[in-house]
C-alpha cells in the first residue's frame, strides 16, 4: 500500500508540474544579461565622455583639400577647413554626437553633451561671420550657416547629425572654390565682429560659472558685477556649465589658430600678434586635465577646490583679450585694404571716363623740368 501511495503521489506531482510549470530558473540568466548590459553601458559612457585631443589645423587643411592640397589657395582656406574639421569632430569622436541620444548610455551622460554644446555654439558664431569675411557672395557658406542653426537635440528626421554632415559638405565645397584663381577672404574684414561676438559668449559663460559660487566676495578678483549675475546655479547643473565652457575653449582655440594662419599679415600690421597668442594661451588653460572624478564646488582655501571659479577666471581673462582684439581689428589695416580711389575711378558701363587733371603743384614741377634754358648761341643779345 505504501508503495502504491508513493507512486500515486509522484504521478500527481508530475501532473501538477505539467499543468503549473515553474519558471524560477529564467530570472537568473535575465539578471546576468541585465548586469552585463549595465557594465557595457557604463564602460561605453566612460569612454565616450573623454573629450577628443586638439587637431593640427594645417594637417587638417591638407587632408580636407585632398588632391588640391599642394596647390596654391586663396586667403580663408585654413579658416574654412578648421571650421569643417571642428564640426566633423562632433560626428567622428567616440560615440558620435550624443546630445540628441534617447537611449543608454548617451541619454545618461551630461558632461559630453554639454561639451558638444560649447563646440557647436562657437562653430555657429564663426559660420555666421564667414559670409561677411568673403570677398563675394558664397552659397556654400550660407548653406553651412543655415545647417548649423538647427536644433541641437533633433533625433527624428532630419536629425542633428544629418544637418552637421550637410554643413561639413558645404564647407568642403567652399574649400574647392578657394583656389589661387579665385578671390578669397578680404584681409581683416569681419574679424572684429567675430571677436566681439566671441567675447560676449565668453562673458556669458563667465557669469554663469560665477553664479555657482555662494559667496560674492570670491568674485571681486574676477571683476564680476554681482548685480548682473544670473540666479545661483543648482548643484546638479554645475558640471554642465563647466563642461560647456571646456567645449567652448577647445573649439575657440582651434578656430583662432586657423584664422591666425590666414590673417597673419593682418595681425602683424595691426600689432595684435602678442594679444592673439595670449588669448590662445588663456584658452589652453581651460583644457587642463581634471583630476577629480566630479566637478567640485568648494570655496576659498578649504578642503575642496572650486573648479567653476577657476574656469570663470580663465573665461574672464579670455573675454578681456577678445574684446581688446575686437577693438584693435575693428577696421582692416590701411596698408592691406583695397584703395578706395582705385575703385572709385573705374567708370561704369555706358559712362565716359572723366579726364583726371593732375594737381597744380605737379604741373608746375613738370613745367620746370621740361623748360630748359636756351643755348648760348641763341640767347638774346645784351643791350
């Protein structure tokens, strides 16, 4: 009887297992896959958060020009190539463009997306100024400006990546037109306006960085008016503004080097070379390695540093240098500017050129040189 009851109980257990199966073993591989996924996304997030190294503007120009790299080029070639390489860096760096990501790990990151915002804003400033620097209207430059003006968080068609690619293609098309037989950029034209716009952007960043400081006494050395400060930055936004400033410094330094190659004679004629180099040095200080895993917001000589305050100091100095250069380069040097007299004397089609009379002084000097005394044999006899 015991044996029969045991077999009956065993048969019932099998039937129950078939009717109500147990899936307790499934959660173990699911947990393992989820843990592996989180480890991979964390590793990718750390890798993607590393900012790219600065590039060599001359090497980038050679690579972007392709077969025409060793042929003469017009003024502005290095500037356009540097802007194209700067925008292309947003697409080619590890992880690509992350600011519009809607899936992990990009959606979890905030440092690199804000770094990208700083690079994009500086690129937009130069793209707006390029049509004014060119000697003639350029459709590729206008197209590049329009493409860069789009929303930086678009993830649906047309995505931000597509517009950035179109902007790079337009700038490359402009490079193909800047041959030795074409008019390039006008010497010094538009430099002052671009530098003035850059100074305003640096000033805005300096104010937002300074707004994270609790004590206004620490801002006296920065020459910051506390009345003009925006509301205090929330603690979770401190690192966002900090990395936006780092992206701004990275991109602006690259573009300044490219413009320096094209406008070297203008800077020398205006005596702005030393200030230009100081501006580049100040921006390079914003790219020093951050040894802390997070952006600290300490004060004074306390235990923790205040990274935002240090960055605000560099932004303020760079702002002052950019404002000084904008004032110095507001007008192109007279020695390099096209003479207005030569252009004004060219008659329009269908009009007769008016005769140009030499100055009276020149006429008298010419008469004195042409009138020679008569020979002695022909001289009038003395009475």
